[in-house]
C-alpha cells in the first residue's frame, strides 16, 4: 500500500466525512490514528474535524508541521484541509512516510476559485502521492457534470475573480464543472439549461 495519499475534490464532496470514517475504521482495527487540521490566520479553530452530515472527530490544530512528530505508536495520520499547509510541510510528511511504518492520508482541495493549484496540493503531486479523486456533481441547478472548479461569490452574488487564494468557509462558494466555470468566470462558451 502506498504510504502517502492525497484525497482531493471540490468543496462539499464529503472529504471530511471520508476522513472521519477512515479514522474510525482504523481505530476499530486497533490501529492508532492522529487527525490534524490547519490553524488558519487567527480564526477560531475547533479541535475537531466536522462533516456536514453530522459526524466529527477530535483533531490537533497546527499552524504548520515544523514541531510536530507522530506518536511512536501511530499507524495512520489523517490531515484535513491539506491545501492550507505549505510545500515544506508536505516535504516533512514525505520524510515521515518514508522513514516510519506509517500511512499518511491528506484530504483537501486541488484548485482555488481562480483555477490555480494550491502550493501544497502541487507539492503532493510532485512527490508522487497516490491520488484519489473524490467526485461530486456541479452545483449549478440542472447540471450533472463532474465538479472540478470553485466559484467564489461576493455578498451581492457577483463572481469574485481575484483576492486571496486562501479564504475560509464555503458559504460564498460553489463547486462547479469546468464548463460552468469558464462560462461564469470568463464569460466564454454557451450551454443550454440542464443540457450536456
Ligand atoms: Zn456545470
């Protein structure tokens, strides 16, 4: 089994739920797990990973992985929102995965709302993490295409085309297919309502 994994998908594709279920199953099999999530800016971060479907698990909140080392008996590390860590943090994970009998499962986003890859996600690809795409459908009503992109909206419902790559919370985001991204972000292409 590969020892470094990247489960990626758009917002709302059940990444956190899958992380929690994976940790639960490992614990049930007697394998000790550690769950980590990023501390972002100075926002309050609860010490848990929470899924929209109502399940949660305790987590350690870290700004970076500089001073973190898994416990000696940890068999699996699960990291939520990996895109908010840095490429240096990914390199540290590589070192741990390659020097200890441990499996590291990263969960997060591939691209931001400007169709740019997150640096940590890019680094995971560069270092050969095993990639697992988690699929969900475009959130534009009537569309059944694979969601691969994010659109960010301001308070007036206008698409935001600039700004910080790191913005938290998904209330002003939609996960959309490439066609709808290009149509709504760039104004190119035409699609019939609900058509393919
Ligand atoms: Zn779509």
